[in-house]
């Protein structure tokens, strides 16, 4: 049996999804930090979560990170989270 928690990227991905679904914009600073995770899968889901929470601060975070992101897949997720 595979234990997904043994692979932290899946745990982090699931945490990002939960935070995005929480509706709690107080989580934005934590998600902003997670946008610097080394794993592309994590960053993609964090971008989704930030977009899901929405608001001006979320938009600022996503736009700021879009300029620095190297992964095309994460850039696509950020663009989608921004509504584009």
C-alpha cells in the first residue's frame, strides 16, 4: 500500500487544496510562501488555491509571482487563477 504522506509533495498539494476551499483569506500569507516550493505540482495547486480565495491581495500575490515563475505549467495555472 502506498502512503502518499510519505511523499511530501502530495501532502502539500492536498493542504493547498484544503486552504483554497476554506474561504479563509488569512491563509494567503502562508500560501504566498508556498509559491516558492521547489515542486511544480505544489506551486500549481497553491496558485489555484490563492485564486480560489480571491481578492486584491490574492491578485497582487499571483501577479508578483507570475513575473518570477519559470515553469510554463505554473504560469498557466497562475493566469487561470487570475481569471485569464
